[in-house]
C-alpha cells in the first residue's frame, strides 16, 4: 500500500484532533463565554482560568503523576511493607513497593493485612519490576482468613502486604510463577520473569488438591511482551512444560495425573528434590536421570532381553557407552551376553569381565554349555566375508542351544541370553539397503530367530543409528534416555 500524501495526512490529523471531546467542549465553552460576557471582562477571565485548570487536570500524564504523588505519601509503616493496588486475578494481586523494599523477592512469603492492621491472608511473590519509576510486584494469594473480604474496603487506604519474618529454608523450592491460561492436562503454561533462569528439560511442579506434587518437564519457551497501564512494554518468558505425572517413590516411576491444575496455582522449580534410587533392586538398571533433576530413568533388565531393545541416536551421542552399561547390568543379574562387535570396542572397555572370545559359531555351544567362568562372549568379525551371514550363523547357534529347553504351556522362560548387535545397520540391514539376495535371506532368518527366541529366554540389543523394524521396545536418544548417565568409567 502507498503512503498517504502529506497533505492528506496533515488534514486527517487535524480532523482527528478537532473531533476529540476536549476540543469540541473547549470550542463551545470559549464561544459561549465570549458571547455571554465579552472578552475584556472579569467574568470571562474567571471562566477562562477555570477552563485552563480543567484542561490541565484532565491530561492523562498530569493525572498519573498526581496520582503517584498521593500514593507515595500514603503511610506504609516501614521499608518491608507495601500496598495492594488491585487484584488482577482472584488469586494474584498487583502491589506497590517502597524504593527501599527488600531485593530478590521472587519466592519470598508475605502476610496480607487490612487497613486496620488485621491479618487477612498470606501470599508469595512471583514477580517484581520497576515501571514508570515505581516498584511494582505480583503476589499470589496462598491462603485467606474469614475476613478476607475486607480487602475490598479502601475507605481507609490500601491493603498492606508485609514480608514474612520466617527465615527461608535454603533447600526449600521457591515458587516461580502460577498456572496460566492455555494449560491443558498434558501441558503446563506459565509466564516467567526474565531474571529467572530455567533450562530445556528442567523439572517444575504444582501441588494438586491432595497436596501431591505433579511434575512437568520444560519443553519450550518464548519471549512475549505486554502493554502496561502506563504504556510500557513488559517482557516475560512464556514457558510450556509437558506432564511427567505423579512420582511413586516405591516403584521409582511416574504415573499420569488425569486433570488440569487450577488456574493461579503456584509453580515451583524441582531441581533440588531428593530422590533415592539406591533402593532399586538388581532387576533394574539406572540408565540416566531426567535432565537437571535427580529423578532416575531405569529399565527392567528382564524386559530389555525378552522384548528386544534398540538404542538409537546420531553418531557420537553415546550409544555404545549406554550399551556397555546395560551389558554390565545384565551380567550382574546373571544373564549371559554375546556381543557381535564390528567396532572392536567392547573387548577394550569390558575386558575386566574376562570375555570369552568367539572365533567361529561352533564356539557358542562351548561357551553356553560348559558353564564358562565369564558371562560375556565377544565375536569381532575378523575373517567374515558377509556380515549378515556371519550374524545369522552366531544367532542360530545360540538359538539352537536355548531352544532345546523344555517349555511349560502358556509360559515363557526367563531371560537367559542377550545378543548385542553393535552397528546393527551393517549386521542386520534393512532390506532396501542390501544388494545381495543371499544377504537378504540371512537378514530374514536372523529376524525370525530373534522373534522366536523370546519364549526361550533369548533377546537382543540393537545398537544403531537407524530404526530396526522388528524391535518392540526401544530407547531413543534424548527422549526416553536423557544424556546424563554417568559413563566416565568407560572413557
């Protein structure tokens, strides 16, 4: 669109100013005074003076400045007291603070008093800014007395807030915001003062009606702006957090919370919450923690084997180190592990377990049936001409031994052997990645063996940066398994 001609813009502006109520009032007022009393008269001068005073007092900027002068003269008692200006939400109050009020207010507790000094409620600071020369804060009302309705009585002045005298516990989680519009059962939405630092993946929580903690994990944040009553732009951070749920300290798992948290409910950071993972039995392996928290991420070792597992991630993200950790956990539980290793790293990092070296598929029977001292066996493809064919040979050799076990109707055997396919995309590649028809048949045979092996206690871990189609259970990089597992012992 073309810009308006300057003459059009000029006359449009004049027309808009002339049409203002103040301009119309002034025109008729001055015209009527001149017609009634004439110009050089005392009565006209008096009316003109009245008109000038009225116009000045009606100016928004002058009125705002005058209002601040009167507000600053209100008695607040001491430097640790402020006044409630208005309730911007049934549970959130905007407060005016003196210049020498305490600093670092977010999370600090306050008491709320009526103008006759009687306590009517309690609250917590969630925000504090300097707006047009005034310190303005936001307080969430956390509890009220039966005399709370006195907050609406402003005949004797404004309601007073005062910092609580109780000393803050340094280990206590502090409130940082409140539940805001847009929150759903699955996602928590809140606005944050830019001075508060959170990170992607960090834990927050709210308390439900039963005082249980419902945990959420930060997944997104965006800077927003809003216009204050004084015309200033205020920036905040709009945060979205995904529900983790209610934490069960017995099972060390999250369970879903089936309702949306109440609007105005306090939100806390959860990074200092202590969680004891030492009580997990040998049936489980702790493979990491929820980012920026102490909540353990663990997996059932029996499920890893009997349901088949894929470790997926980009090159260099730590897939092999996670595999080392799981292998050691499986051995500690008494489940044997056979590693088909193209990288030749497993022997280097797991040598303390005295691994049995498998040079040919016939060695699998010797290792499994003679009860060797090591629960770990490794084949490194030193002489293989076809990776899929060699993989199928070793997998079949293991299956032939385990499938000789007698089954009970309707019941599978417990986990006995886990085959680790290191660089699985080369050992059991997807069919559209195989150029030799014979290799396709070998991959197909390996897949059938893995699917049938579950009932005999045979399972697999596939370590790859591509998806393995016949895996039912998987661990995906940065989702189920955050990259916070302590694997320095392998480096």
